């Protein structure tokens, strides 16, 4: 694979860098929105899905796990194989793929078939998450951090509005109809991509580049180590947030908790947007420390509705900001190989998702929901330590 990866930038065919490419970035944000909904919606409707598919909640958590594993295993080779493909047709194909797999999920009555659909969705997600940050940076190279934050804001809106709305819709019209609506949304975004995104060519193969060269790039190891520890901690609790809320007998629903989490995420992506180009390392370390403290507070005050909502709000802010900051760091650390750098990030992030959901399932089965936030907090503490000890090259400033 190392011999097939890439790239020196091909000159963009987008509008000049003096004009902010809002239309194209909003389409990328929409693609991120669809991807995060496809990824995380099962966590919000997990009890209903497990009951309908006649499996336990812990086993239904595999719907998140296999998605993450598929993205992790395929992001690097899929990115390498599609480097020369023009960006807009590739994005449209991915959105059509999401529409198809979500349609299968909506109608399937068989858990095994649903798992297969989730695996295929995960393949699409791995490629899309690797492509979008580099695509956004090419649209606005002089303000790449802000451009990446704008594109990944779709993930934040998905968490703050889409997932809670999907959870609420799941209760009102059923989770199957909710996945059906997600299918329609993916189709509509594919049409919008054809209309609004500028044509951008793929990347040329660069001698001396490739996967191994990118791995050896200073800073890449620290970025990915911190990312894996972070997402392990996040998904230990997030995958099983519905059982956590329900068994704590709080005065609010899971949908409300997820909505508060998403509102915090909107603040987090704003923080990332204003700090990524100037205070990348400081902002990353600050948000990781805040996440550690928030998760510990959920363990201490799990039965207090006010404390849980405050902790989830601040935790959401860290979840909204950290992925953008870390993907910006990857693009900065490996400016000649941004897609490969992001495919490494996607692989590590999704390994963390899979590992976090599996670890959370073990903790839920063996020790109950009370163990989830403490396990998550310990993993985030490891991420803080990694970033604190990392050399400056791990989170470089803008050129």
C-alpha cells in the first residue's frame, strides 16, 4: 500500500481563495451530518432496536462496533485506491451508498442482515471522514483550520439536533421510519453535492510518499495515540448512554440528555474554529482535560439530574472540538499527504469506537452503568498525558 499512496496537491478548480467557499463547505458539512447520524443513531434508539431485533442491549451495541471496525479496517486502503478519483463524484457515490445501506437497515427484520448493512456503511464512513477535512482545506487553504471546522460542523449539528431528533422520532414513529428519513436525506444531499460543490481533481502520486512515510512524519504518532485514547473513553459511555440515563432514573429522557450533549458540541466546534489556526495545542490540551473532569463528574453525581446535564453539556463541548482540532493537526503535520494522514486518524478513531463500545459492553454487563464514566475518565486522562508529553510537532501552528 505504501507504494500506491500519494500526493502533491493538484491545483484546485474551486473559486479563488480570497472568497470564502461557503456553499462547498456547507455541502461537506451536510455529508458529515449524514455520516454522524448513520454512525450514532443506534446509540439513541438502542433499547428499541434491541427489542425489535430480539437481541440484548449489549449485543445490539455491536451495531456501533461493526460500523467502527469496518471504517477502521478500510479507511487506509480505500483512501489509497481512490486518491486519483475526482472529489465531487466520489462524495456523491458515498452519499448514495449511505442511502442504500440505511434503507436496508430500515426494512431489515434480521439482526445479521442489519449488521451487514452497518459494516458496509462503515466502509463508506471511513473513506468520507478521511476525505472531508483535506477536501475542506483545499477549498480554503489560507484558513484551513476554520474551513475544516466549518465542514465538520455538520457532525456537531448532527449530534446536537440530528441524534436527539432521531431519538425522539424513534419514539414517535419508530426507529425504522427514522432510518427511512435518513435515507431520503442522503439522496437529497447527493443532489446538492452535484449542484453546489466545485469540481476538484484527485491527487497525484508522489514519489517517496505513502503510508509508511506518513506514519514516520513527526507528530503523527502522538496525534493518533491521543485520538485512540480519547475515543475509547468517549464511546465507553456514549454507546450505552440510554441505559445509563434510564437506570439512573433521572428526571429527563435520553433524548434530552443527547440534545444537551449536542448543544455543548456546537460550542466546542466554535472553539475549534477560532483556535485551530492559532492555538491548536493549547486548545486540544484544554478540551481533553475538561473531558476527563466531566466524565469523572458523571461518575460522582450519576443520580443528580442537574449535575448530569451540566457534565454532559461540557462533555459535549469537548466532543465537538477535539475531532476538528486533531484532524487539523494531522493536515498540518503532513501537508503533502493530508488524505493519508486523515485515513490514519479515521482508522485509529474507529478502532477506538469499536474498542470503546466493546469495553463499555463488558463494563455494563459485569459492573453496571456506574462503571462506565469512571472507565471513560481514566482513558481520557491517558490522552491528556499523551498530548502534554508530545513534541510541538504533534500540534503545529498554521504556516
